[in-house]
C-alpha cells in the first residue's frame, strides 16, 4: 500500500519539512541573536536546498517511470512539481522579508 501512496506524498512531505525547518531557523536566529548576514545566509541556503532537493526528487521520479507510465507515477510527478512551485512561492519571502521584529 505504501508503494502506491508514496509518489503522491513525497513532494509535499518534503515541502512541509522545509516549512517547519525554515520557521525553526527563523525563530532560532532571532532568539540566539545571529547577525543579519548570517541569519539571511542560512535562510537563503535553506530555501535553495529545499528547491534543489525537490527538483532532484522530480528528476528521480521521471527517471524511474516505466514505459508506459502508470497514472500513479504521472500524478506523483505532477504533485511534486506543484510542491516545487509552492516552495518557490511560499518560501521566497525568506530572501527579503525583515528578519526579527
């Protein structure tokens, strides 16, 4: 059963882990008093790492598709692409928003 559900969940599972991780880094950086350069650099690195990992997952999903690909595989790739787009849009404010209030 998990082999059937896994392609559907992998992209947004990574998205949710990155969401929690970026929020944690944001809060910890403010709490620990990181300088603006270090804080912004760590957030930017987390943002770019998230995009790279989800992009690699999409590449991996496309590489292991069978011929002809099943509907589960196609929908899994589409959901991972949606997770990549959601990550790019939702996490983008970490590149320019104010760090600590």
